[in-house]
C-alpha cells in the first residue's frame, strides 16, 4: 500500500479527500493529514510518503520552495498540487519543480482519481537509479533560495538550521546540496559573504576594526581577523591600508 499525506489549510478539503477517494482500491492508505505547511513538512519528514496531495498557496509558506524542497529531499514522492490559484506560469513552474499534477479547486472526482492512478503508475515503474536525477532542478532551486537567504541575513547570527528551516529541508540535506552545487561548505560560504561585506565597511577609515567585525556577524575580532586573512591573504588592517 502506498503511503499518502494530505495537506491543506482548509479542513473541509482535507476531510473530503480522506473520505471520498477509495484509497484502498487504489492501493493506497492515508497515513497523515495536516492543516498548515509547517506541520505538513514535519509529517513528510516523519512518514516519508509515496504520494502527497497539497495546497502550495498557504499562509507563511513559499509554495514553490516547499515543492522544490520535497522533490529534492524525497525525489520518489509523487506530488499532486491542489490550489485555487489560477496562474499558468505558476502552474508551469510547479510542474517543472516536480509536481505530477496541478489541479484547480474544486477538483472533480475523475480528476482526483486519475491523479492517484498516474502517481501509483509512476511509483510502480520508476527505476531506483532515476530517483536522484529527478530532483535535479528542484535541488538547484533549493540551493538558490538558500544562498539568497544567506546573503540577506549573513551579518546576523545565522546557523545551518536557520537556513534549512527557511527552505524547508533538513540540515543534513541542505549541507549536502550546498557542497554538491558550490563545492564549499555552508560555513565557508557564510564566511565569504561576511568578508565581502567587511571589505566595503573597511573602506570607511572612521570605522574601527572591532566595529566591522560586529557589523558583519563575527563573534569576536580575533575570529574576524583569522577569517579575513584566510580568504584575502591580508589582515583587515593591511587590507584597509592597501585602499589608500
């Protein structure tokens, strides 16, 4: 029996899906439901469903990033999007990022039935070696979202956990993706972003080095100086002197 999870912030939609479709006849069983994206993602990580029905236009949730995250981390999971959002470009992007079906609410019974049949067909015929490659574009999308978030927040106290939570994947998976797509670790990338910010601040001769360290997210001046020299070959003071 294929495991199914249903996610929608409209309770009536979740209950309707759970009760109306003949899951057992379709070779499926509903193993969990959720009324919001955060709870739903936790459920996905816990139960690792074969099939997911979800709305991707929920409050406090970047729907496309969520979809990419699921497809990247669980490339075998088949996703059917249920939404009232009528936008062709958005639908096209959702399909490109891994959605098997994009159905508009209210969906007809025959559409839902066909979607389940298509997803189970794909699950039955998907070779294991193809699973990882299916998540390629989705993984790139997740990495781009993670890097954008890091750039926007690099001067703050930022952890891998913070970024992973923002792009809806586990820390382990994000660390693996960042290394694979950039050739660097999360911490090396973060340090590099902070050093670039520091270079701009060091151009102001009135700003002391310890203030630059604080403004760019380093815990102390010593750590800042070591990191700066490691990446640039010069201390912050030597770099500032070279700008004169």
